[in-house]
C-alpha cells in the first residue's frame, strides 16, 4: 500500500484527555451552529457544487462485504472503511489502495472494536480537521473541485436509511440550494438529502 501510513489507535493518557476536551468543545460549537442555521431554515442556501461521479467508488455489496475487518467484515462493520477509502482516492490521490488492504491496515492498528465499531480518531490521526460550524462545510464544498466531507450521523435521526440505532459514516459530496448530495456506503451514491434532515443528525464532520 504505497504512500499510506497511519498511527495506532491507542493514545497516551495525556493526549487522550486533552483530545477529549478539545473534541467536546468542537462538538458543542458545531451543534450550536446547526441550531442557529435551523432557526431560519428558509435562509439555507448551499453552493451549487458537486463532486464528479465517482466511477471507482466501492460500497457495501456482496463483492466486497465479506472482506475481513478485524474480527468482523465490511458488510457488518465497514462504513468507515468505505468512506475513508473514497476520501483517500479523491482528496489524497491514493488511487492504488484496495479496499481489502485498507481494511487490513485499519484493523491491524486497532481502530475497530466489536460492539463499538470504528473509533472516530481514525480520521483525526490521519490529519483530518473536525468542522466547528456548518459554515466550514459550506466553504469547503465551494472551494474544492471534488469536495469530500466525512460525517458521522446518528441513525435514529436519519430519514433516508433503514437503521434505527447506532451511528453511521457517510460522505458529503456536494450541495445545491437547500440540499446536500451524499454517498452512503449502504444506500447508494449521490443521494439528495435536505439540509434540514442531514444537519441535525451529524455528530462529527471531518474536512478532507
């Protein structure tokens, strides 16, 4: 797997505690930003910008679902791997990375735990920045030729998938008017989701 490396999940206690404080502040700032935007939903106007169709996108299908991922497989637990793979290809130019190699690498570094899923700091350790406001998402879409923003959503607040519990990783790939375009590893590519549906479901947004 050329030009790709990532540190182990484990952090020393000081780093863990400091990151927990920082991430909590960012999370609160982001959720406050969402609340402020939703106070006047008619004012939401997103950039008319969408990434080019991703013909090499890999998603949760029988062809890839049975690939091992630590003690699980990509069918059951692979949403973070799929969206990470897409970000690496489109934003970091690492088009030669296979989904199997990536799952093995992430799993071997301890980022997956049964019953908990993939740890969020996978994206932090790779150097992605957590958005502290909705405006950062909008600005990133407007400024990138092929925008990719990975978001962690709460399934019980999603209106576009069939999961009723837990959390799920998806990629925002653009926007237009009052809608976001997303790639969902389980549901499909270029789904059109109203901003008023997506934003309240987001826990964390990482900027590639």
